[in-house]
C-alpha cells in the first residue's frame, strides 16, 4: 500500500496513544487500514486488535480492504459492546442475554400504547423521538433533550423500558449504558479486555459520544492497550446525537495522546478545496496533490424558485450526465433533511436509478435484517471479494442481534447456501412475490420468522407494486449504480465526481428551530448552532471532486457570502 510521508509516520512511527487529524481527502481510511495491517503483522501471541467505526457502512468499507483475521474485530461500538461486554458478562447483574430491539417491536410498542404520539408535530419521526430516551451515566433518566409531546418524557420512558423488559430486548442506548456500568463497576472486565486487545483503532473520533468515550477511557485506565484515534473536528456533525465537545482536546489530556496530522489531500480540484477552506479562518494547511487539482471548473451558485425547485435539480442532473459525461453512480444530491431530499429522489427515480433516500417504494427500515439484505443485493450485482466480505460481516451482526450462535462449520455451510440461493432467485418476478421468497431464505438460514418482509410488503403502495420487479428493488436497495440522493449526514466518508447541495438556505444551514408556524418565527441562532451549520456545510462541500453546484432560495444561508 502506497503511503505518503505523513501517513507513514502515523502508521509506522507513532507509539502509545495517538490522535490523527485528517482533513477531507487526506487518506483517513487508507491510514487506518495500513495501521491495522501493520499491527496485525506484529501482533503478540494471544492478542487481538479492534477497529471501531461510527457506522456499519464504515465497517463494511474498512472490512473490504483488509484480509479476514480471527484476531481482528471490525464494527461499531454497539457491536463491540454486545460481543465483548454484554454477552459474556450480563450475568453479573442478573440481566438476560441481550437481544437488540427490532423495528417490528418498536412498531408494536406504539400499537400497544396508542395514546403515545411522537410524530404529532411537523417533521418529527417517532422512532428518532424514541431514541431520545436514555440514561445518564449515573443511571437517572436524561432529561436534557428536546421533547415536545403531550406525554411527558418520564411517562413514555417508563412505559418503553417496561416494554423492553417484557420482551427481553434492549435498544442501542441501553447497550452503551449497561456496558459502561459493567466495565466501570466490575474492573476485572475492563482489565481482561485491555489485556486482550493490543490496540484499539477508532474511526470518526470527532463524533464520539460521552458513553463511547467513557468506555474507551475505562479500557485505557485498566491496561496497556494502545489507542489510535482518527477524525476531523471540522467534520463534527452529530452533536444532536451526543457527540462530545472537543473530543480531541479531551483525549490529549485523558489518554496522554500525541497528535499527528495528515497534510496532503487527493480528492478535489483547487477551486473546491479553496471553497470549503473559506469556512474556517484557521483551517489547517493542506497540500492538494490530487491529479485533478488544476481542472478549471468553477463552483456554481444558483438560486432556485419554489415552483420548479425539483425540476431545476433534474435539469442540472441531465446536464452533468449528457454534456459532461458524469456517470449516475458518480453523482450525489445532498440535502439538509429528508423532508427536502425525498421529493428530489421521487422525481429523479422516474428516469434514473437512485440510491439512498427515497430510492425505495417504502420507508427504509434500518436494522440488521435490511443491512444483510442490502449486502446480499450488492453482491448479486457486483460479485467481488469486497462485497462478499460485507455479507459475512453483516451475517455476524444479524446473528448477534438475534442472539443466535452457530459452529464455525455450520455457519460457513449456511452462509454459502444463503448466498447461492439468493443468486438463484427469479429477479424478473414482481417485488411482492420476490420478497416472499427472500423471507423463506432468511427463515431457512436462522430457523426463525423475520416479520420485516411482511412489513415491507404492507408499506409498498398499491400504485407502486405494479411496476416494481424484484430486480428493480434489488438494484435500488443495493446502493450501487445509481445517483446518491440523501442527507449530508449520510454522506460522511463518501466522495463523488459531482455534488449538488440542495437547500443551502437560511434556517436550514445553520438549522433554526421553527417556534411558531403561523408567523414563521424561528429560534435565535446560538454559537453552537452556527458551529454545527459550518461543520455540516463543510462536509457537504468536501464530498465533491470535480463539479460542485450549490442551490439556495431567495434567502440563502449566511455561509453563502463567506464561500463565494
């Protein structure tokens, strides 16, 4: 693997606990993969390494670049906690073996508690609202959340926790709470894990929340395991999900970490790099070594009209594909929210393959079943080693979430059978019949019924069922060979030849909460709001390699004048 000087220094010469600051396009993932390979090659006997990612998509990307090794864990902090803390040690507090709550059970919660309405206000998603229910580290209910519902947070949380207990499941917040409680109160657990792992590598460190940070800190305090933490504080965009302030500064102090920086970027034209650098007065110095750095393509700023907003985006897409030969899979439309992004996807999918938000004829349900279906679909379209590894990793997560264990020999047999049978499906049949057959494959694989497929069939509108074949559905859910249309938050770690930023407007970037809809009164902007908006726009701008088109209405974001 070719590395530049700053990457080599980080990979081979950094000792102890290390923080790597990586601006866009500087090879963050390449550096992580190289460091993991280097540590595996020099791994002492009976030791392992762990590579903790922010999302399953990130874990898939890194897994695809590394050889499978039984001494290496790659996954999210939730998967790490399930596998190494909760499953082995829940007995210490007489907790049942943890099973992750499913989308179906969350739906059942609302059915059984029909007086709880968490989507009664404009723009609310009941599942996202439910995810606000969490314990503080001291075990009390976290009341420091934005809760605007007829039922109090205390009442809803009491019923939700009782529901989880009744069904023998826990949610992602509870996974972290219980894991931290175990390793902080039962020191032998932290000591055994710190002894097991030679090094723990952490991706997207800037978005680490308090629980994740505290779990890592407990491991650091109880052994000699080293930490290699990579991220970019300018790309901290998940503060609403609990990302702590100044994670880098805290880690330098708490972990006694040394700081290194990746200083060469390889992604974008000079014009695009200079555009996103303007957002920060103290942007670190980076050298643009991209082979397209000198392409003379201006960044486009365009004011759209409400009456034909989606039509304007469609016009730009047609121009990029027909006049500039940009492939659909090398193009992204990034929106500030699902509310502004969904209509765009709906318009585009009539003429183009679309992946991401609005690509499917129903709301996407994000759980381990749908993730496994997505990886199987991707492999059926692009059968390569990278996608095969993604299937195997997502099978592990699927079994872990459902508390199912197979012997290594039986797992290999069942995995090969699932992949083979999936490839033998009749992709020309209609989507409803096809989903029935996929449901049977999953049941044969685990021996249990998965109600997700029935839910999906019910969610597909009747007027969509007639022209959705299984092939079209597999193409859409695979996430390949189509225009990426989603929120800026979902684009972290991705890059595209062309990016259209949709809705860079006042009240959207930075985000301002609507207080009174009748008078369109918004909350005052805070310094935190401005910082979050700056970081979000920075992420969106820096996804582009060649073409960058920024759309706004008659009231553009305050950042437009800064970057013009």
